[in-house]
């Protein structure tokens, strides 16, 4: 890796580390998501209410994480209980509604606080919850009770509120317990909705003193209002309930954690999320730099065969088989002298004493050995015919002279 690549890699690593530090140290944004879950400490969670109920309740609070049909059948039928359902929206299917109705008919109570509710249960109770989105939605409102004795516990909700109320109810069976009055900051033309509406009722059901308590301001039970001086209102709303063991619903919640895939589980956990991001960035960097620096595999190229040596050996064998020793000796002498000329740059036209002395020095051979070889070459060149013994002797002298020096 060259210097520029190292600098680029260090710069990228530094940026990633700084991003991680900034992400970890920066203050978390306030989460205003509707939750109403017992474990959530966000403004619209119910952590404060749930823990306060545990402190004031004479019996342990049971937490339900199942549907109404699955949860209510697990509890004892001879012991009276009251189930709390608090969420911004509530919808029970037919099976759940029938379970709740049977549960209340056995003398138990159900408390529901929600901005809207629909389904079989809503039709059975003959109630309908609505909101005037044009005039009353999210306006400051006064939430009070129908009993004059509870006037001191009414509260004025200025913000973080959605004003829902009953636009239809069974006046023969429903008992009004609380109202909401919305402030009209300006004159509203053709306004058919009164500024004071019922937002809390009791609907007795069955012959065993069971009842449904329906409330339309779940924001009153959120952490935001429980910690801003409105806790007396929430406590008064719940004071209408029988003093039975409480079953806290943690299933019908907007903030219920639902994990549908391993990736979602990883992304919902901050530590795992950052580990996933770092792994992905590392893989990308590995692919980029590995792809740039790695060369293709160089194919193995077989060296060209030295056909000259095979050709020479073949020709030599041919001469030898025909007994043409003179021709072999002549070629061998010519080849030897050519090697001397090309390596030692000596003139081979005259093979005299001066030539022998220079050759002995440059080839690092003894002068006697060099003289013996050159004299034998001169002798062979002077003979018209040669024998096999002459060829063998010449070959021995040349091999002794060269000894890998030429």
C-alpha cells in the first residue's frame, strides 16, 4: 500500500470514529410517539402511572401481554378483578369483545381510556367516540367531574392533548362521570357541537355488579401529565373503579415492541445497530481497497525449450555414428574458439605464445594447461584425418580447461 492510500485510509477511519463519538455523545431527541406502555419513560409512556399503581395497590398488579381472549381465561373467575386498557386507540375483535363482556358479566370491571374505539364492544355498549378536528382538536381544555365534591380535582390541560368525547351513548344505561370543556379562543360560525362534552362514563353490565368504565382522555395518564401537576385528575378518574386486583394490559399498546425480523431487532438496539453499521462500512472499505491493490493471478508460462542443444546433440550423434571424427573435431574447435572470442575478446587468428599467456590469465587457468590445450588444437588442425582417440582427448582437455569458466 502506497503512502497516498494509507493517508486516505487513516482519514476515512478518523471520520468514522468522529461520527461514532458524535452519535454517542449527542443528546437524544425527545420521542413524542404514542406508547402508553408500562416500561416506556417517554412523555407518552405510562411508566409513572404503572409504578404509582404498584405502590398504592394492596395486591400485586398482574400484567397481561396477550389478547383479551387469551389473557382473561387465565385468571381466576371467583376472584373479582379490574382490567385497565389505556391507549390512544382501541379495537377489539369479536372474540376479544365477547371475552370482555363475559368477564364483566361475572362481576369484574373493565376500564378503557382511549381517543377512539370501534368494533363489536363499542356497538354492544352503544357508544361512539369522536373528535371535532376543525374546532376542538388539541385546544386547551378543562377536564372535570360531574360530582361537585370533586371540583378541586379537575385539571386544565393546556398542551399535549387531543380532545375526544362521546358523540353517542346509551343515556338509559350510561352514567356520566366526567366532562371536558374546550376553550373557544374565537367565535365559531355554525358550531353545532357544545363546548362542554361528556368524556367519562360508567356502563353497568350484567347482574353481578360488573361495569365498563370508558374514558376519552388517555393523555391524562401519560408521563408528561403525571409529572406536570395533573396527577390528581388521573387518580380521581381511577378512584371510581372497584378496589379489586388490577390487571394491567400491556398488549393493546401503540408502543408494544414487535420484532418481526433479526435485522429489525439489531436496528432497534443501539449497540447492535452500531456494530452492524461498522461491519458494513468495514466490508465496503475492504472490497474497495482489496479490489484496487490485488492483481490478477499471473499465469505460469512454460519457458521455451532450447532446441539448439537437441539439434547439436542429434548432429553430433549422426557424425559419430558415421565415424566422421574429423568433422566433429573441426566443429568442436570452431565452437571453442568462438567462445573465447565472445567472452575474453581475444583474437584467435594466431595461436602463439602471446595468445596463450593472455588466455591463461583471463580464464584463470595455469599456463601449462592452457598451452597443452592450444598446442593440441594446433596439432589437430594440422592433421588431415582424425581418430576417435583424438576426439576423446580433445574433449577431455576442453572440459578440464573450461570448468564452467566459459
